């Protein structure tokens, strides 16, 4: 056993608790904050609804009509959020996800509504992926033998990006995990004169069980899983590779998803990325907090604040969370 150094500070002199002794002291030394501008609200729109429809596995979240979407965007703007991420569920699905690229497809119409309502107040973000639009539920088109065809999918993504930019999206969020998707979409946007539309790459997106409630929210028809394109939850180093590729291809923002179970990955990415880093607190994270809080097992507001703060502490510049508008309201009180 090594002896105690004789000049070891005695607890009497060195007392970390001093900086925790009052709220004013804690506020002074706090290392990270959450601001409304760092929060992005994901929203769902469902074609053919006459009223918003609750999502059972995501209490408090609904499938919007175009009209109720307008209200949600107005609230997000009033709460001074950073943006909204728009997902949409079409009435009709097919093998190639035709509705994703129709100018009057539900996602593109929803983007136009959101962009008109948001004006300059929010970054209107578009989910760019085919899974909501295909009848098989995969994020891309399939080969005749049923595998996801990477390069044929890139052609669809490029067309989708153009439709979304034309609808008024300020940023497109590539969530499909196809190789080369950032380059394909960047080139298509630039060739069409949309060089100011930003690309967010879901760079490190894992094949996660925590997307369960989302699949209800978009009425997913997927059978099987996405393990041939989304990352293996065991892999940390591989995230750095995905991020480097996406940045080299021109990504303006990179994302880690899910958030809470991947804070180590997020911290790595935040430490090495040359572009802003987003993290997505996904539907299963939301459902866990809501269900435990509803049972009285955790304090709801504290748990929501702590989870988002932890994601910020790990290094996210901004956070996609279904709690964004409500959390921003609490924060506004605090900073007033
Ligand atoms: C795919 C997509 C998914 C989510 C966002 N984009 C689902 C998936 O990859 O299976 C999940 C978001 C969430 O769970 O909140 N377009």
C-alpha cells in the first residue's frame, strides 16, 4: 500500500460541497444549459384525418391534420424552439414510395404548411427517408430478391430532396442510413439551385429497440428489421467512421440516434466533429419517461429536464425531443 501523500489536501480545506450550498452558487458554476433554441420538435402528420389522432404508445403526442400542424408550428415558434422536424404518413403506400416525391404528397404539403407558418422563426426540417411511404416499410427500394437496394434508393432520395426543397424545407434530415446518401442529396440540391438548403445526416443511427413507439406513430408495415443498414448497437468506433464519411460528403450537421443509450457515442462525435452535432431523444425514450411518470415512479418534469440536460452535457448542440415545446416553456420561466 502506498502511503498517503503528506501534503494531501484535508477535507477541511477542500470541500466541493461549497459550490453546491445555495441555488445561486449552483447556478453560477453550472457547466451546461438547455436553451429553447437548442430544441427541435418532431411532428407527425397523417393524411386523411379530420382531427388530430392520439398515438397510444406516445401519450401526449398526436398525428396531426394539416390544420393542427399549423397550430403546433405556431406554438413551437412562440416557444422559440430551434426548429421542427416533419414526418408524414400517406394514405397510400407502394413499393417505391411514390408519395414521397409527389409535390402534393402529404409530407410535401405538410412542409409547405410548416414553412408558411414558421417564416423566419424556425428551421423547418424534413425527414428524408422512404419508410413511411413504402408498402414494405423499408427505408429504401428493394431488389427483386427483397434486399434494400442502396444505389437505387439514392436516386429516390435525390428526388425526394428536390420535392422537399421545393415545398420550402430549410433542412433535409437523411435518416435512411444508405451509403452515399449525403453526396447524392447534396449534388441533387446544388444542381437544382438549392445550395442554401442544409443537409442533416443521421450519421450514427443505430438499429434500436427504442424506435418502437415511432413505428406506431407512422403506422409502419415493416416486417423484420433494419440491421443491414442501421448500425449495430455494439459499435462505438464505427460511429466515427460514419461521421467522417458524412462530413466529407458535405453534411452540414451530423446526428447521433438514439440519444440516452448512446451518450458515449455522442461524446465521441461531439469531441471530433467539425460540424454541429444533433442528438435524437427517440420515441422509446419519450415513452419510458411518460409511462414511468404516469405510474408515479419518477418525477416527470425532473426526468425530462435531466434527460435533455444529459444529452447536452454529452455534447449535443441541439436535441430533437417530443418534449421540446413543453420543456421550452419551463425554461422560459426560468430565464425570465
Ligand atoms: C426512419 C426514422 C425512424 C425514426 C426517425 N426516422 C424509425 C426507424 O428508423 O425505424 C425513429 C424516431 C423515433 O423513434 O422517435 N425514417
